[in-house]
C-alpha cells in the first residue's frame, strides 16, 4: 500500500508542475483527466448512532484504508466538523445531528479512534455562523454535552476558527497552482498548525453547490472576520459578523490585508463561485482523511432554512477515504447521482460540479471506474436522493 506523504500541502507544491503538465498532455490527447490521482474509498453500512456500533464501523473503515496509526501517530490532528447554521434552526423536532450537523456521537467516536491510534493532540474546528463564542457554547445551544466529545480522547480541544482565536496573526495559506477564484486565504492558525487534517462531513444536498460532502465542508474554514458580510475593509474585524455572502456573491472583496480575488470581473453567480472557492480552499489546506456520515441526514438542502420540502432520512451509511475527490465521487453515487454530471444535470442544475474542477487541477479523479471501493459495494448501500428529488418535483403544489 502506498505510504501517505508526510505533508500533503508540501507534496502538492512539489508535484503540481508535473501533474498540471500531465493533465494538459491528457487534454491534448482527448483524455482530460487521466492524470488525476486516485485512492481507495471504504463504504460501510451503519444503521444507528449507537456508540459501540460507530466505533466498530469507523474502526473497520480506517483499517481498510491502511490503519489510523500510520496516519496520525505522534501528530497534531485537526478535524473540521460541520455545524452549519445557528442551533436554533431545526427541522421539525429532530435533533440537529439527525438532520444537518455532523452527529456528536460520530465526532466522539472519530476522536476516540484517532486518540487511540496515537495522535498527540486533537483539535476540533468549526467557524460557527456570526459568533466568536467558544464552540462549547454553541454545542450547548444545540443540546449537546461538549464534555462527551472532549473526554473521548487525550488532549482534545475545540477552537472557533471564525476569527483570530488564540493566535497573534492569521495563517496565510496559498493555493499551489495559483487558484481558480482566490490565490490564497488568510485562515485561523489551526488549519496550518496541524500535521494531519480531517474533514468530518454530513452527506447532504446543497442549494448552491448541488451536494455538500468532504470538500464543501471546507467552505466553512474561512473566517467571517475576513470573508464575512461584516468583515473589515482594510483589516479583519475583531469579531465575526454575518455569513460568507462575500464568497457566495462576490459583492465585495475580503479585507485588504488578505489576498484579493484573481479576477474581480469574473462571474458573481454562486453556482460559479462556490465550487471554485471550495477547490481553492482544499488546494490551500489539503484534506488528509475524508469521512462522510449519513446514518441519518436530510433531503432537500444543507439546512432547515431552505424553502423546499425537506425530510429527515436514514441512509445508514458512512464513507471514508484518503482522497477527498474520490471519496466525494463515491458519496455522490451513493446518493443516486452521477459524479461525472455537470451543470444542467441533477444535482448540479444551477452550478458547476466541484469534483470536476478539483479533478481538473489534479486533486483526484471522480471517475468511478478508476476508484477502488472497499467494504460494501455502492449498489448495496445506495440511498436514492435523486429519486426523492424527482418525486418532489412531480408532487402537486400545496394550495
């Protein structure tokens, strides 16, 4: 089995010229993405959030990928979780972890396994909407007990990355190949001050990007003090204010202290901008391990605030991989969609396919024929979001 690079960001910087050259050669030969790397993706059925079952399923997934020990032993591990939207936004009476947040028991089980594998420190990261409050406070508002997660491993801590936090300055992380939308980003120090980065995401559809999986989860690493509606003009604001409409709509630039957009005349459409911003972020802060959970999740969008019919569903599946593009491609197929589809085809009716853009810059392949699926076959674990979407479109309007 191929050994993971010690620092994938350095690896991207070293290998990008060769990769981009190979991709261009492939394009000229009529095979545009033949050079995009691939990696196995592990799929498992998991019908409940019962902790013992989660530990067993996640442990098996990680073992199929070569074992956590070789990945995290002795390292500082950063885990980006998904807490999109304020805790007051609920889908009916369902707990937030059943609909649109990464479930707390999945977070705790992942922390426990990473700690047991020998990680030196574990930081749980998120940029909660429009607040500088500790993440623990945010979790309490969601009716979670933060200590259940903090006690799941050794030397575990939360950090709100929506602002400067505990550091004296932001970390500038550049996009190795120059970027599609942004050449680089100023981020909370925790995204640079780690040896291993995990995207721990929820499997969902998305109103702007079509789907949100391990890569789209990283849209939330941008601090609102620089990329938020109320960000400072010249310097970052002291406290985060508002959401990331700046990235979505491009109505203004980030704080002047941070790298500006490459082309201020480019499209301001969210379906153009968000997929490109996500690819730039994943290039600047590469994902070393992608974990996407859908024991339970929601259909219809990324959160209860969407103005479309939504429901909680139970696909009963967890997916993991060491390449976020291959992982997201398998997840997309598990949702009943084609990872090779693009704008105009569900779920990308009004947006570009983030996986295609990531493939084109050499992050990974979305071609299922080139991806080894370990564990449960896609056909045996598929939960057809696409069919639900079609049925929703055909349903008569209420009135």
